[in-house]
């Protein structure tokens, strides 16, 4: 019963804090029928419209980085430094025998038991071997019957290893010769395949894809991977190498996808789409300018905030931007930026960051906020005698 009461108290306190923040930060909005209307933050949080950003733990980052450097898995292994596909049941092989200038091609399918028969050799186990390893094995076996046999082994059709890709990806049909044969998002793997390779085989992601929250599921465990960091920042640590049986889910953007927050002494505080508020001037314009109490020369932009880490805080002089046309003050905004117009001059940025952290956690990382400011408190409460 105590736990039930505590969870109820937790929910009540979150909404009490929302109300407190709404009052303290003047989150009441005055809308105009002709303006782009930012959604009040309190309203968005209560409706659950904001997807919580996820903090990538160091342990997860290390594990993801390890998965991006593997030299062997169920799909491939390195042979003399070259990644080669591992043959499996259902694969179709082409074996080419050379006799002088003559070449004889034989097509065989690996049985469910992982065996093939070729020439004088019956039921030879091939699963787990690469084409070059099978070449050596067949050459050695045929040497008992043929002098200096020369053969080549190729995989004609890859059917034993696959990964599933779901969500906001383009039509698989026509993406590639193997992907075109796939059904329900199944992609047949042809060797060493990275996450970005897999997406390319699926035809890429759609315009509605939330590429910052792609989920990789493997062996009952899941990881959230930010494709944006791979594409824009070149972070190859996140470009994991796909294994047989992996599931990749590319989710749809939440209602508020790329967004900025405009708060403080402006007439219409709230959440605005980044495509409508691409720079500071656009954001302030959408918020119907600042109030008479604003210290516009002390406007702050908070960027790249994560719980427990110091964010980048930039200061812009809106007064110089609007009255002196100083375009150097018109900072280009990014997804997740918080634009804050203060009522009084901020003397110590560090103190201001410390004071505003609970609000940033609530806005950007609701799950982290709940854990940091409430669950810990009530777990501690339960341990008291």
C-alpha cells in the first residue's frame, strides 16, 4: 500500500511542480489568430506530446562502440583481413571447376542440415565456412580423386542470414536485388553490414523518421542509436555492425519533432517547430516579441543540455539585433535549444544554470527528471524506520 500511495503522490507532485513552473516562469500564453502558435510547455507535458530524450550511458556507449568494431559474428568473419560471408542453410552456391581453358559451373543449395554434395564428395558440412574456406576444403577433398583440382566457390543467393527493419523506412521493393525479394522488412545479409548499410538496403528512411531515436534489438536487449550523430558528426562508434536476427526499428517523429523552447519575458512562451524558428530572430518573432520587462541584451540560448553535464550557454544582444541590425547576434538555432529572455541581468551564468536545471530536466528528459527528483526521494523515504 505504501508503494501505491507513493506512486500516487509522485504523479501529484509532478503536476504540482508543473503548475509551479508555469507560475514562476509565466507560462501563460496570449495567442493571435494570425501568428504561429507555440504550444504552452505545461500543456504539452500534461498531454504527453513530448518524447523524452534519452541519455546514452557510458556503459551503453562502450557496448555500442564494441559492436561497431567486431571482426566476426554470425554473418561474417575476417579471412586474411578481408570480411567474408559465412555460408548457411538455404544459401545457393555456385562452384566453378577449371580444367585447362574449360570452366564447368555447378549450382548447389545448402541443405537444412548444412551440407552439400559435389562431384565425388557427398554430404560435406559447409555451414559456418566462408567461400574461400570451402574452396580449400573442397580442393583438399577432390585431391584424392583429381590431380591438382582448381575450383572457385561463390555465393549466388544469400538466404541464411537476415535482419528485420521496421518503421519509417522507404519501400523495400526495388531497393536492391536482395532487398526486393524480402518480405515484411526482412533484409538478407550478404556479409559485413553496418547499420547505415542496412538502411540503404531498405531504401533509406522517410522524412517522418525520428533518426535520433533508432532502436536496435538484439538477443532480448535494446539500444537507442542516434543516426544524426553518424550522418552529421561522423561518429562511427554508433554505426554498429548488424548480426543475424537483429531488429532495427526506425520510429516516427513525435508530434513535436525538431523543436525549440522560447521562454522568459516574451509574449507567447511555448514550443515551436525548428523549421519555423530556425534562428533567434525567427524564434522571438514567433513568440510575439519580448515584454516591457525584458532585458533583451542578456538573452540566453542553452544548447546540448544533458542531466549532470554542463550545457553550452550563449548570450545574444537582442537590442543590438533589432535596433542596430547587428546580424552577428542572430544565432542559428538547433533542435532542443532553449531561448530564454530574462527579466533581470544575469550576473553568474553558472548559478543560473544550476537554478534552471530542474526545468531543463523536466522539459528535455522527463524520465530522468522523475528518477532524479522524485523516485530517489521516495525510495529514501521508504527506507526510514
